[in-house]
């Protein structure tokens, strides 16, 4: 109920009015039945803009931190995600990936749309990073098509660290559904999972025209954070007198 209120009355019309997103390829999203929408992830605004323009409800696997944040902002964020029916996924620990897959397959079994960001986290620099294979596992186990999606302009509208987004031209572009039925029964083959995931990421890359990095975004972020910490250790800032 609250999802429909947000989409059609409160948030959806406001987002469409302010950002006037240009939508391309919406006909590729099926009007019924289970499917995965796999997109790039550039901004916190992605969580709002894509659901606002889709005719069908879409359920995203959202990181658990969105449901446990401190303070007023944290409570409001948690309220929004819970009310919109989004699913928290704990990304820590060795079983995190399996938990996400179980939750995603549950959505698909109900013949609904599942939204997923194969990169696993937001891009911190606007580039497209290597996809994790969970999207391939779900597509093959459920036997559903994958619709690639590119969010364009959301990084500029709301880059990491910015709370209130800029008004910036937004394009949301959907590609033709990808069918992986030829790999039925091979979802435990690591080479196949990697090939399917790479095909999905290439389709996203073609739509978004981003620069591609053949590394996981989380790994690159961690390496950069470690490099900054080491630089600060070696060259500490002197206190201002």
C-alpha cells in the first residue's frame, strides 16, 4: 500500500517533474512474469528513479545498512525501504551471497520483478566495475530473462557524499532481455557463471557507455582507502597554530 502511495502520489510524480528522466527501451521490460532487471549503480538516487518510471513494481535487494543507520536520517531511510517492500541483505560473512540468492529467488518465484546491481556496491568514481556472479545464479536457477539497464546522469546528480541531489539530465535505458536458457542445469559451473555475468555486464556497458574496470568495486575502494590511510600515517597533517 505504501509502495503505491510513494510511486503514484508522493515520490514518483515529484521525481518525474524535477528530473524529467528520458526513458529508452521500456518496452523490453515484460508486463508480467518473473524477470531480473540488472543495472549499473552510480547513486543513491538510483533506488528511487528506476521504480518511479517502471509500470510494474520492482523489489530490490538492498544492503542491510540502509535498515540500521543511526539518527533521524537512518530511521527515515529504514522506514522508506521497509515500507517500499525492499529486502535487506547482510553483505558481511561467508554466507552473505547465499542469503541474497535465496531472497532473490523468493521474489522471482512469485513472478515479480527483481532489481539487482551486479557490481554489489555503488561506483565511487562513475566507472563500471566487474559484476558478481549472484545475478547469473539467480537467472539460471529461476530460468528467467535478465533485462540490462543503464542509469545515466545519476552520478552527476548525486555523487557519493552528497545528500541533496543536483537537478541534472537523467537517462534510464533498458536493453533487450538476455536469455540464458541454453545454460539450464549448469548453474554450478564456475566458468559458465562468470561467462553469463560478463555477458550481462557487457550489455550494461553497451547501454551506459561507461569506462569499464575489470576489478570488483569493493576491492578497489578498499585498496584506495588503505592507500589514503597509509599516506596520512606517513605524512600526518600538522595542526594549525
